[in-house]
């Protein structure tokens, strides 16, 4: 992950954690509906743990992780359970999860590293597993007004990058908008991929 971006989240953990975001709830519920009961889920970039809490409340077995130790500590306190500090490239699991939830975090992975990270995620999924991620869309990498790095993919570039990471039985990309920590509306891509069986 880009070091300046990681330092931003480490320095602003409390403020970032204080945001209450409900706009993604429908996407989270749609993701969970694709999983078997009591499914094992890996969450990447869990932030303050809001999505984790929702998944746990639905009876899922969740391994929550974040790249910022400060945010992981905030999430641990909120959830009353340990949250791991883990960077994306440290993922070593093999066919361990029915689902991987990566909301608004892989958008910070440098473009030339994204296919490799997606490959690690695909490897961590069980055959037929479901993987959700969201990205701010654009036509090339750059930084926002808070100096955070974004890979800003187009739908075509993103689909090609997923394909380079391995075989998927489906890759569905939807578009929409969200308001970010910088209080600006941003066009987004919401990707749901199924690992082939």
C-alpha cells in the first residue's frame, strides 16, 4: 500500500472511525445473501468495524483486518474482539473463505500491484467463493485533495486486471456514487466476482 496513504489513515484513525456510513448496507446485504449460512468471511480494510459488526450480527464467522494498527485497535474496541493488522500482500490463506469483503480499500493499491493482490484474494477463496470490492473510477492513478493515492480504474481496465489474477466464473461491475471522507462525491465501481469451482 502507498505509504503516504497508510500514514493518513494511521494519523486520522479516530476521525475516520467516527463517520457513520449507511449507504453501503444494501451492497453488504446483497453480498451476504450470496453466501451459505455461517460462512467464513475475510474482511480487508475493516476500518472502524461497522461492516464487521453487521456480518457478525448475521451469524457469519468473520476475520476482520486493517492495514492501520490504529484503526484495527478502534475496531477491536468497538467489536470486543481482536482485529488483525494486515497489509494486503501479507495474505497467505489458501481456500479458507466463502467470501472476501473489501469495501473501499483496494482502491489504494498501486495499479501495477493490483493484479497480484487480487490473485492472493482469489487463492484465499474457496471454490465458488464470492469477492466484493469497490473502487473510485477514473482513467489513471492519482491523489485526492487529502493526498491519498487512488488507482482510479475504468471498468474495462478493472475487468482485465481481475482476469490477469486468475479464472472467475463471473465478474459483475456496477457503477454509482458515494461521498468520501473529503466530503466530495466520487463516482464508484462496485465489483462482485465469483471464483470458479
